[in-house]
């Protein structure tokens, strides 16, 4: 029975990933940054038993260490890591170069780099070293973004950190393969989560859905299914890949 840590799984894509992994029989650690109640809702929705919840801001190195330590303690070991936790783009942290102050620019970059890139890299190192010590291999999947390739003019730090995360994943794929650890990334386009409800309403929603020839956006479950594949034993040969999940809305 695989044991998985899914960061940022209190809602949205992370919740769907936790649910999908639990449905196939994994034991899952649900991680949250600040909303324990939402994490408990995720926990209650999981099939099976033996799951756990851990909280902490992975943007803090000390907190990242504690999250991993508590996850290992809760399940006894970890075979799978899904780096989903991130500071997501929203109206409050927009920092378009032609309309933002230097102070706002610095704040957005600092927060997104600290969590999306440094936090994920710290958690990856700690989990990877745990996997290496166990000697039984494992799988790591990073949740990146279409924005890493397409660009995000209103949130350039988000695009840059997701591009960095995806490149980091490929470096880790090379470094960890000798230890039997596969590392891959998914790069979703817009996904129909609660966080995106404002964007997907009204005229902006029509424009976003129109980006795909399917005339819709993706679902959290579609991302979760891809993560489930990439964390399965049959996906080892996909290590190093960045899997686009954008409904043919962007090609690279």
C-alpha cells in the first residue's frame, strides 16, 4: 500500500489528487497551510483508512521540515510526494509590470518564490532523502502550470516559479533515477476550482473557455488522474516529463 504526501490538499486540485490516490488504495497525508477545517473535510472524503492531516507553511524551511517529519511519523514512510502547494495568482497579488508599484512587485515575487519554488524544493529534498534511505524507490510529481510556457502578464512571478519548479523536477529526475525514484510534472491550464470561480464567471469565463477547442476548462479530477498515472509503477519511463493538461489551448 503506497503512502503519499500531497501538499496543499485542503481543497481544489490537491483535494482531488488526495481523493484519487486514496481511491486506488494509497494512504494519504493531507497537507494544509492555514485552513485546517478544509483539510479535515478532505480527510473525511477519502476512501479507506489510515490517512492523516498535517499543517504548516512550507515557505518556512523549519515548517517544511516539520511537515515532512510529521507526515513520515503519521504513516511510517513515504513512497509518493505531490508538490501541489502554491501561492496562486489572484487579484490581490497581481503585479503587472506596467501598473504595479516596486513594493507590490517585491512582495509578490518574495511570496511566490518562497512557497512555489523554495518550499517545494525543500520538501522534495527531505522526502527524497527519506526515500533514498529506505532504498525502495518512489515517485514525485510537481504541479506546474501552462503559464510557465504561455506567460502570465498579470502574475509573472507565478509563471516564473512554475517554470522553475518544472525545470527543478527534470534536474531531480536525473539525480534520483539511480535510486529508483521517478520525478515528473504536470502543467495544467485553467482548472474549474473554487479559486477560479471569479475568472470563470461572465465574459471572462467565456473567453477562458474559448481558449480550448473543447470549449471548456479542465477539472481537478483530470489533473488528479494524470498525477495518479505518473505516480504509478508503470510510469517510471515517463520520469522527467512535463505533461501538458490544457485541452489543446496551448502548444509548445
